[in-house]
């Protein structure tokens, strides 16, 4: 089954770089891009309302206007009760020890990577999940 990846990042250059890295790794993913956490929640809500599954993986920026990445995770957790929860990987341009520590301990976060996303990071994700492609 084709996996769906959602990129939530308000920086269009970072969003493009993440998409490009994923496509270079393997182009058989369906990729959804959102420019805000709010838009990401709307997309997830619409998927659930139409009886579709949530994305398999979400790459999430933490620092965004209006709603940050942590608020997105909390809201998605409430929205997605009784549904398969996506694997969420934080992507950050800033090395913030506090955010890294929170992500490491957070039960809904699968990993934390520095921007830009790299092929090595993708290999870690897919080998860890047993989804080598």
C-alpha cells in the first residue's frame, strides 16, 4: 500500500527541501503539504470525516505562527482518538536542547531531526519501522 506523508511547515523553502528529499529517496509516496499547523489539522479532520486514514508519517516543524507544533500534536491527539495515529517526526532548523528533550520523551513523537531532512534520516525512519524501500 502506498504510504502518505504529510509535511507541516510554514517555511516554503524547508517544505520544498523536505518534499524533494522524500521524492529522491523514493517517489512512490503520496505527499501532502500544509503551511500551518491549523491547515494540517483541517486536512487530518477532513480525512477522518471522509472515512480515510490519517497520513502514515507527519514531518512537523515546531516553530510556526498562530499554533506551534506542540499544540498541533495535542490537537491531533484529541481529534484522532480511536484511529491509527501517524508517526510524527519533528523537523527543526534550530538546535533547541529543550525541544529535543521533550520530543525524545513525548509518547506521540517518533523522532527529531535537524533541517534539512537528509537521506540518512529517511533511512533511519524506514529501517526503524521495517519499511525499507
